[in-house]
């Protein structure tokens, strides 16, 4: 098949692009490199630098494409609170531009990569796709709006659509920005350096962490699954871990001494988040394979920043 991946130089986009090229698909990648790194991409990916709001560029990139993976987005929750207009322009406006261009060119399937953040605080766990969203940040609002635009424009013009609500993905090579870095690579780096782990709140809040290779399995399945049109599907591990447990697991993985402190002044987010995986199992035949312990080991082993030497 022929694929276009927007946001192709990002953490998830590059892993997806490289997987698809290994499976002998034609893959075009588009990224403005505002946060992505083209060096992550295989030479077999036909990569272009560009903005998803550039309609004429999209028309060119979409020629002869069977399926679009739309990952291009700004992804920092704290940053979105400071710059909601920019998040709306990229995450919502960019999605509308992609859907309009697909309509114009005649591409018939899109897989939108959304986020478990759209659920926000919920009274029941695990989180099912029919729960009423309760977004807590402009980032989450933008992802929810993108889901609605994809489904609505798709239904108007006969484009098959599926939105994957990915929970907390992690793995080797995950970017570590200076401010608000993702939890698992941040804990790994701090522990590897003998630093202190800062746990927001009391550390009892739970999250659903999923290893990147499992995420890519689900994404690949979504492009060809026969009965996913108009569906929103959770992609997580289906297992919740407290932040305190994550800190302990990281320390055990690296076999190093580390200490943690609690920061009661910061917002720890929802008390619990865990994906119900029933629909992913039914529609995508998707069952995550990598446990948290194995995922941490693979992340540390394959990422030079964490200096884990394989003893096998």
C-alpha cells in the first residue's frame, strides 16, 4: 500500500514510517521539523519538509496514496495552556486542511492519532470509548475537535475514518524537552544520572503506559481493518500503574540508587486513567505484548541516554 504520514519525524511517526517501509510499503513522510528529527527516518521514507496547513503541498503528497496517518500536532499539555491559539491552529486547523485535501484528491482512508487525554477526569475506570469526554487542557480539546472534524468530513465525502486514542506511549528515542518531559524517559534519565525524581501530588495517581512497538502494531492494523469506519478506539495496555510504582520500577530496571520527593504544589492531573481495550481487541485484533518491566528494559537497553548494558 501507499501511505502518507504527517508528523513523520516525530516519536510515533518515525517508528511507524520505518515499520511500514520494512514491510515494503511506499511511505511518504511530511513534517515541519518544529519538534521532529528527520534523522530518525529510514532512507526509504520519501520525506518532505512542510506544513499540514499548506493545501497545495498536501495535494502533491496525497497523489496515489491509499491511506493517511495524521500525527502532525503540537503535544505539550502545559504549553497548550499558555498558547491555546497555536494549538488550535495546528491540531485543529491542520486536521481540517488534511481532510479537505484528501477530499480533493480522493484518498479514501485516514487514521487520526488522538489521545487518551480527551477523557480527563472520569468517575469510572477503565475508560470506555463511549464515556463523555472531559478535556482538562487546550491540547485535549484540540484532539477531541480533530476527532469530530475527521469523522464529520469523512462521513460527508465517503472517507473511511478511525481515531486512535493513544494513552501514555514510551520507548527508546522518546524526546526529552527541557520543560515538561515525558515521565518514563525523564525518570530513566534522572535515575541514570543519580538525580532526584519529583512526583507530583502524592504519586498515587495512575496512568496507562504502552510500549511504542505495541502502539505501532495497533496503528498498522488500523489502516486495513475492515470494520473500523467512524470508530474511536483506545490504544493502551489496559493496565494502570501508579506514578510511585513507575519510579520504583525504573530504579529496579537500572539497578541504581535514587531518591524521590513529592511536589504537592503542582496539579497531578486525573486520579486514575486506564484504557478499556475491548474495542481494540474486537476491531483491530490488538493485544499489547510488552509488559511495563520489559518495556523499561528495552527502552534502557536501546537508548544510550540511560546506559543499560545487556547482561544476557
